[in-house]
């Protein structure tokens, strides 16, 4: 017999029943709310606000609950604050007549990375931190062709292990709780002063999302910055445009992606947030235990009415839509056929999000690695030239250029370096087209990877290339920390948009990198020495290993195997590199 449905906040992430069974607490990880239900009347009697000071509607991610032994205090694990929130409950909310609280947030207690379970045992608070101590350098990560271990601490997901925090704080209050709260605020940057907004006269942003490379794989050979040349995958001869663009417009050697892998990478890159559902299901999806790829607008392989992975505040295009600015999508969050179209037929994609319908160039391929990035560049340039003739282009354009992902050593597919050369030339052609247009004087382009899972880096497994390209950028080297959500905060600043989560709200926008006068000279795309039609051999050990790769969607493949194959395909018999230096974080983790 069906029970009673009780409406609470979106995406309930945790339930807790009080000792006497009179109250049911339901945490909503997507809306920073905790609903309190009277089980006798079966109605919501209170809603607790667990938002950060940003009050963006999501970002604290309450995902686990515990009550004090007397039932008057509620502890809420805040996954994305790396803290446990403390609520002193009223008698009516708790169902405990002796409770004297006001239901307001009393304070926060700092714990580890991504707390996911909590319990109160007498005076001790016991917390399980899902991501533990974090990540470090991964110079031992394979690049391809090496025999792979069953589990490797050099793979970004393999570096993440849970930890347990036990604190005697169940009864903490007053100055002690205030001190804990201040530590949480400081660690999250909630008290950081923001620089004044100061940007060149930009009217347009082009945002390009690529696939999975670390900084050292692409820019490790740039001697001006902090790179490790022994880890370079795609040197200047393979990626001349990436190198030339970095040297002309700026090198950022402390840029880190927020994501571990692509399911969270595309959400971080477009929404500045990843839901608790995605964070908790990605490991099982990547472990090959049969979970479907419920990300990037698809659930169980279909476009759903209510996407379980969609953040409550939506995506960058939702911000643009709410602000009333023009926007255009090329390949991001689209569905298409797995096979390349036949001769004389066009690519045809379907937007997986309502706000992208009518704003997507359906002839531009998304993920399909059988379609060269040159074809994507052709589609974009053709439409861009139409905009130039009309003298009007969208304020925001979002493009995917995925072929730097490569297909490993799959027989008959382009070699990894041919894939990268294709990706590199497509990027160079797009920049050249922009720089020769009337929009060059008032447009800025951001280029980043969705994640950095497919290779080694001597600083951290999250460090990745980023390019900021405009007439107002020069070839300086920037050592400041920055990450994916800082790029989003910069885009939002420039276009006058709001914020999506606490991560872009408290971001560190690129406000100090611009020159006062523009250099309007055009960029000329360079060609790699690698033939774009260079193919993997039809047979061999690497080709056989590559048969096990699933490349129909982003990152369905076993990335341990995939990266070993890439190392062998590019580096041949060169020995796997050992550690050459250690980051401070790695030293701390290894103590």
C-alpha cells in the first residue's frame, strides 16, 4: 500500500528519525535546507536554513544528520563547507519539551574534506570525511602503454580516501563554538576582501571547454614557469598553438580544476557546483560496477524531466537567460549519435537542457571523437563569419573541443598526438578568426580543461592548463592560485551576471591580469608537424588493450588503462618517470 508523500525541499539527501520517532529530519543537499516533519501529523513543522553567508541557494550541501543524546541539538554534515553545522532546536521543532533553542544556525565545526556521515556519541562528534586529506602531485601517473596497477594512488580518484574525525564537541558553545565558526569561514574564504571590479571594455565572452589534460602534459616544457619537462605529453611540435597562445597572452602555472573527472568536471565548468548525488555516484560509475552515466543532462541514457544531477541554481546559460543577454552553445550538454555521420550528411545534436533549446548550433558535434575538431572549428567559423557580417554576435558563447581526450591506441583511430594536433589547430583557427574580426577589440576567450584526470603533474593531480585570450592580455607569467570557479566568476563579472553557488560567489576573479591598452594585431594559427591523418597501427599490444576502452561517452573508459596506453603510444619504451620533487601538500599527506 502506498504511503503518504510529504513534500520537502528538492533532492532529499539524508533522513534522520528522532529517538522517540516523533520527528523526521530531511536534508536537501541541493538547496541548503533541512525539513523537519512531525511524523504524527505527517507535515513539515519547520525548515532550517543551512546556507553559507553567500545565500546563493546551494553550496553548503547538507548530506548527513545526527542528534545530540538529549535530542535538542542537530548536527548537519556540510559536504561543501568541510564542516558540521550546529542547530540548537526549539521544543516545537525537536519534539523535546526541554529544548530551548531558536532553530537558528548556532555555529560550525571544521572537519575534513567532504564530510558524508556524522553521529554524536555521548560527548564526541564522529565524522566520516568522504574525500579525506585531498590530493597531491602524481608524477608516477602513467601516460600510456605501461602495465597498470589494480589501484593507483597516482590517479586522481585513487588519491582520494576517506578519513575519520573524532571531536569532543557535542556540547560546545559560546566562545569555543565561535572560534570554530571563524575557522570555517576563514578556510572557505568567506571573510576575504574582494578587489574592485576592473575590466577592459569587453562585451563578449567565448568559453572553450576541453578534455582532461594536466599542466605538465601540455606546458611542462615552458621554461618561464613551473613545469616538469619529463612529464610532457604534447610538446610544442605537437601543440604549437597552445604554446604560442600561452606565450603571447599569459601563462598560469597555478591553475587547478575543481573536478576529479568528467561527470563532475562539466558541472563545475558550467554550474560552479556539483550535486551530492553526482559526488557520491561518480566513484561507483568509474569503478565499472554497472552504474549508468547520469550526468551532462542524461539519466539512464535519456533526457529526463528532472535531472538528478542538475544543480538547483542551474547553469551558466540559465544565468544568461535570466539576465536577458544573448548566448549560444556549441556541443556542451548535447546528445547525438555515437557514430560519425555518413558522407553528405550533417551532424545533428539535441540540447539536453531546456534553456539551450533554440540557443544551440545543432550542426556542431559534442563528444563524438570520430569527428575531427577541424569540423567543429569549420562550423563555428562559418557561423561566426555570419555574425561578423551582421555586426552582432552573442554575448556568451560556450564551445566544447574534446579531441585532446584522444582514443588511446585503438586500432585505426588517430594517434594520440594526431588527436592533439587536430585539437591544437582547431583552437588556433578559432582564435585567428576572432582576432581578424571587428569583435577582437571587445571579446575575451577563456580556454580550460573540464578535469585533469588523464596524466601526471608534479604539483598536483588537479593542476591544468588555462588560457585567457584577448587584445588586453600579454605574455606574463602568473603564479597566483586560480581554479575553474574563478574563471566562472570572471565571466559573470564581465557579463554582469549573478552567481550560481558559493564557489563562484567567493571566487577570485581575474581582475588584475589586464593591460590598459589593447594589442589588436591578429593571431596567426600554426600547424603541427604531426599529420592529422596519422593513425594507430591495426594490431599490437596497445591496440589490443585499447579494445577494452569505452569511448562512446565522456570517460566511460577505464582511465587507469587508458593513461597507460597513452604513455606507451607517445613515449614508447621510455621508463615511467619517478618523483623528482614533492609538493608541500604531498609532504603533509605522506607524513
